[in-house]
């Protein structure tokens, strides 16, 4: 023969074998041997050689099914990593806590599928190695059996060790790479879970009954109507985030939509403009911190405040019962804000413009030059007294002056300091400046004080409305004052920022509040008595206790510190007064929430802590290894399809039969009780340890032949 030749090997040398090999003439041939011999002619020596018969139905099923499993796992993992909260299915998986389990199960299926592919590929590589290339004679049996049964490509590497000849290196490389990808994919779960952790995602929920207010006709309203608790001497439990909408025009006097009044800064006048603030019916602080959207009924308050420089007459300073200042004030007609009204207690609406008011205010005066550094301005607040007329500014919730009921209140702000402790005062044109001397003491003990006055009007009106409040999907803790032990005062900057002090361009999210969507604010069906509504009951009723004098020592220190420090920081008493009442109304609202008995559906979106994928690195690495593995599998199939024509995957008899031949049958029969190492020693003794063999079809019989080239 030309390209190959038969060879014979003498029976093993007794000096090498562990025991005397059996002599052939002493082996009793079994009955099974004779029976099979008689039936030998019935065996199909020329079976079909198609891909199905060569690869086997089971192996084909494993390959097809494993490809589906691998692609399914990759698709699902991609979905877990790439989807977001807009996807309902992804959100359900994440919120229900199934991410970790889903990744683990997917990784397990991926490992099983790729391991099954690796086993089938090992059989195909062993077939190609035996048919196309060659193996050392001592490895022929092991490699042949791998075609029928193996646990992976590492077994092929172990069997061959370093005895690959140069021509078979491509098979060695493919086996090595397949081993690497298969073993690497065993750590899929570990790799993927390393980038799965806790995070917050916005989760929507519909609530059938959200209690938003008190029914004026209910039992709770009737029992509480006479119980007007003062929140001035109570430290606020929280400084709740509210929703805010501000007039979107800066043109003075222009109200383009939603009946709004634009903010105004003019000589002697500060107008916050229309500022609508809504309190959300969510009592728990953590729930409010995590809330990013609220769509339902809330209590909206018109928080517009206007402060003007008054013209004062008959100012008197006395100390008989504490520091007090009395007098009468008028407002210059050129400083009158938009929406100001005058109405007599009896009779038709007046247009005369009489805004004369009297005041009798108690106050405290700073006696230290450093007072305002830590404590803000020594500012005092008192209510104005009207003679016959009701005066104020109209809320955008009102279409006309209410004949019977309105909530507009006016206050006089007094910024006072003793002359010996002259402190930082506002020198702007918003204040009327007076230097007064007490008129009820002995001349030698006269007290001299520097006073500043500004008159502020409010448009505080409240009603329960359908609102849409939103903010970015972040967890924003609510602000709170902190105590500064070094200065012995409260630090209120965070609360001031929430209330709108500081950077005027700060967004709602930077302030920790919600954006309130604009809508029509007018009462659709105005009640005769606005104060007897749920919206007023839960917010603006707090003003009923702001009838006395407010100055240091008369109200809660934290509440006063916010008011005084905000006035000094902004030099805008309108903004400070707006912030002061926002806190007061918020305290009232959330304190009375337990009494709410009116409910309506709401839609809310809150940040929920979940376990979810956090990074892409591990996913990319896993996908890269899987793709490389699949490429190796496809390449192995292509090589096998083009070369492996004699093997039958998964068939052990074929694997055994094909290593038998005229030159090997006798000595194979003689090593039935010998280990592989002994056989290798014997072959080395015979000088055949480097003999390369492969399987070929010789005269219709597939058997081992020597590779000659």
C-alpha cells in the first residue's frame, strides 16, 4: 500500500507487563463469540454516511436545543440589562425582587447549554483528529472512545497531553479555546451578579382612596371647628416639600394666563407675583422624600405677598408694657400693587383708594452689634387694624371681591435696634425709617431706637384642586434647620433654599420641591364662606392665631429663626413672610391630616429600592465569551461536516471496533487487565511510542492504519 500500511505488534513482553499475558491458545472462546461469528454476514457493513448518521440524532438535538437556550438566555439577560422602568415586564421583575434569581437561573441554563455543546464538540474534534490528522498509537484508544463518551474538551487535552504532532495543532488550539470558554462560562453567575446591586427606580401606583381633606359637612370638621391650635409656639415636625407654580412672566402688570400677577421689583415695592403652592396628602416623610409624581387632589394655596413702604403719622414709642410703637400708616397711590381692593363693611364696593390703617405693635430691639450676624434681623410682625374698610390684595382664585368672606391679611413688619447696638439694617427704599425715643420714662433713662417699617399684604386663599406635581426621579431629603452650638442659634440655609431664597434661577428639584403644573385657579363654584371649606381648614386657618405680636421670644425659636434669617439673607420681606406662612400652613396641614375624611383616587410615582443591574462590564464580558464559544462550536461543526465521514458520534461499539485491525487485534486482546501506563511503557519498549495512526476505510473495513506522511 502506498499512503499507509498495516503493521503488526508482537504480544507484550513479559518483562514489561505487570503479569503474564494470556496466551491466545489458552483462551476459551465463548459461545457468544461463535454466535456472533455465525451472524456476521447480517451486519450492515455499509451504513448510511449522512450527517444525521455521523453526528447522531441525540447530538443534533443537543446542538439545536442548546443554541436556542443560549440565544434565549442572551436575549433575556440583554432585556434585564437594557430595559428601563418604562417596560412593564422589566419593572415587575425588578420590583418583585426576581433579578438575582433570574440572573442565576439564566446563568445556570447558559452553563448547561454551553457545556453540552462542548461535550459534542469534543466528540467531533476527536473524530477529525483520528480521521484527518493522527494520534500516537498509545492515545488511539482514549481518543477513539471520546467520540462516544466524554465530559468536555479538557479530556481530549488530558488524553493527548503534549503529544500533538505539528499537523494536528489546529485541533489542539480549538480544543484549548473551547476548554477556556466552557470553563470561563462556569463563572457567568458570579460575574453578572457582581454588577447587580441596590438602586432606586420610579414605580407608578394607583391608589383608590387617597384622603386629601376634611369634609365641611362631616363629623370631624364640626368637632374641630372651634379647636384652633396655635402652631407658633411649636417646633415644626417637618418642613415638607410642596409643589410650586410661579407666574411665568416678568413684565410688570401683565397677567397673560391663569389670571396670574407677575412679580414686581420697583422703588418702594416688592411683589412676589402669583405663587401657587400645593401641599400633597402624603403624611409620611420617607414617602414624600421618595415621591416623584403625584396626580390627584391636593390643597393649593395662593402665596402671593406684596410689601410696600408706608407713609407713617403719629408714631409713638413707649415702654410701659414692653417695647411698643403705635401710629397710623398710609400707602402712596403710586405704590399700590395690582389686585389691591377696598371694600366697606357695609355698602357698595369703593374705589376711593383710602388705604389708611392704624397699628399698635410690640417689638424687640437688638442691643448687640453682632446680633444680626447669627440671628438675622430683629424683625417683628403685627397685624394692621382697619377702620371701616376691608383692604388687601385679591387672590387669583377670586373673580371678584367677596362680599362676605375673604382671607387677605395685612401685616406691619418692624425692624428695630437700640441706638447703642445699631446693627445691619436694610437701607433700601422698601422701608420707612424712624428714630424714636420712649415718651414714658425719665429723661435720663430715655431709650433711643432706630425703627424700619414696611407694610405687607397677602393673598392667602386655599382650595382643594386636582393637581399634577412632578420632579426628577431622585430621592431628595426634606430640608430642616440645624442647631449651631458655636453661635447658639439655628442654621436655616437649607430651609431657606427650599422656600426660594438664594439663587433665583434654582430649579424646583435643586430646592427639593415639586413642579406644579399650571391650571385655572379660579373657584368653579365659590362657597359663600371660604373659611368654612376643607382647604382653608387644613391651611389658612393657622392665620387666626397670627393676630398678636410676633418677635423674638414670643414664638418658637426655629420658626422665628427662619423668618428673621431669610429676611436678612434676601433683603426681601415679602419673600421672608411668604416662607414663614408656608411653614405655618404646612405644619397645620400635616398635623390635621389624621382628621381627613374626604378621599379620591390618585396616581403616584415613587422611588423604590430594588436590586437591578448597575453596570455593563460583566455583561459585555459574558456576551463576548459566549459569542466566542458559539463561533468555536460552529467552526467545529463545519470542520466535522467536511472531514469526519467515518465516525458515528455517541456509538461506543464503533469507537471500539475502529481501533481493531489485523495489526492490533491480537495485542489489544492481551491488554485486557493492564493499565494505560503499562501499555505506553510496552509501546516505548517496542520503539512504537511515536508511531502515529489514524482510522481509514481499508477494503470496506474501518480500522487503524499507520500514518506514513
